[in-house]
C-alpha cells in the first residue's frame, strides 16, 4: 500500500509540474487559454478584402468579446495573408498610444483589467536557445492593471496623451493612470440630482467616445439620456430611437433618434457613429443621424484609414434580439467590412461563420506591428512561441 500511495503522490506532483507551461496560459492568466474551438477561427473573405489590406499596409486589430479573442490580420510581403490571435477574458475597448508605442486593451470581466501590449523589438542573445528567425513584430503583453468590475469599461481612447475609458457602470468617463488608479473626469447633466451625480449603477449605457484633441472637444454615445426605473440592461427597456450623442462641452445631448449607438468617432470634423440596432453606420448632421451604409448585423467596431472605414458586424444573439429592431436576425453575421467612406460601397469583407461578437477595430501601420504572437491556424514553427516569450526584448516607453 505505501508504494501505491507514493506512486499516486509522484503522479500528482508530475501533473502539477506540467501545468502553466504554455505561454498562452501565462500571458492571459488563464489555464484554458490554449484550448480554443477551431471553428471560431474559420473565416471567409469576399471582394477586395486582402488587396485592400495589402494596399493600405496596415494591420487590423480586432476584439471579439464573447469569444475571448484578440485577432489581427495583415498581408506580409513574403508571408501573404496572415491571421494571428491571443486569448483574453472578454476583450472590449482597444486604443493605440502612438506616441509611446503601446496598445491598450480592456478586459471587462470582474475585476476589469487593462492590458498593455508592445511590439517585439528583438530577442535577447542566449546561449541556451537555438537561433530563431523572426521577421514579424508581434504585440506582447508588458503590463496589466486591475480595476473594479463596476467600472464596466467599454471603449478606450487616447485624449491629450492620456488613456480614457467609458465607465458604463458609473455613467461617466474616466481617466486611467499607469499606476492603476482612475478618476472620473466627465458625466452628463442628466445623472445629476439634488443628492449629487448618480454613479452607483448603469442608467444610460454610456458606451463609446468620439475623441477630440481635448476632453471638452469630445463626444459620447449612450442608449438614453434619461434615468428611469427601467435600465438599459433590462430586457423590457425600450431602446428604439432613444439613443443619443452627448457633447462633452455642454454635457447634454446634441443628437437623438439613434438605437443602441456604438463606436462614435471623430473624422473630418464629423461625428461618425454606428446605429447598431438598425445595422447602420453614418454620421451626425444638424442633430440627426444620416446613414451611409446598412450592413448584415449589429454594427459595432469602427476605424478609418484614409478614405476607407472598417466596420464590424455582430450576430444577433437570441437574448439580445430586442435591442436590434431594425436588423434581420437570420442574415446577421460576425465580420468586418471595408467600406468606401464617401459612397458606403463595400470593398471587401471578412466573415467568421461560427463567430459571434465584434467589439473594437483599430488599424496600425504594418511597420509598427504585424499582430499577435499566436498563429490563428496553429501552425507556428515548433518551439517558436516558447523561444519568443523566453527571450523577447522590448523598447519600453520612457517613465514620466
């Protein structure tokens, strides 16, 4: 009997020794990060999708929140079309600090986190690692900060060189410091009462930031500008045409008639926004929304490169169908669509047939990064990922 017990102990110890050996588990704090249903990564492209990316010389960075996925795609000179990935719990907002060379990603499970990623600068010379040939510049995590889950962080953006976020759970916009602290810096007049502003629960679904050069020159989207007994997360909350755009300067709504608006952005002195409940993307003109294009799904995720806009669409999940009165649920899909800004014409699309939700899209210059460290098709050269994370070198930003 003692011998058998000893064998069981040894087996237990050996099993524990094998845990957390995959870099994908370490960088995401997630033991199952290396286990992903391959169907979630299957995709189809139409039109001029790859040639649009190739001609633009950009890498698209994408968050798929409900599938806990960061994805990127680009066209390399030698590698051709390439898709890469990284797992992260419920990634949502995405912002690039071009001055510091840092990509910030919000992870909105409880507690919230902000991951900071930077492009690989090279490998440390090591005698215990075979020489590794790296032509790409993947984004690697260099820091994460924890925040209370009640912030319910959605959008991320840089304003005046500082990272800002929507605190949907507090009906406010917050400034996030590198130390892990946060400060409320803006909220609309409609949450103010005789007892003070109501930060204690989500009343508005204040979910995106059209960032200007200053906070006062920015705008914000929300599902409503009224505090009522029914809140935006309630299945019976009436969403149709109750969405608004707030002005930071006046702290009041300057546009109405939207349905669950998302991904507000400033471009060419226009406020662009996605009218998600109708699968539209367009801009605000004299306080009203003008649609430029209708797309198959819940529109969310928007970025611009020159005269092209990249628009995300999400599948309408049954539990959220009441939020999309203007979308054909059967036709909705998880994808990204490259559109001509002026005409709204779709140049090309990338669709994940088994995918669910797109949250954020950002375009980065190809010479800044080629995406994430893990091949989406699982075909990285043997040992490359372990060697990469064992000996990577970064150019870290200067401390203040």
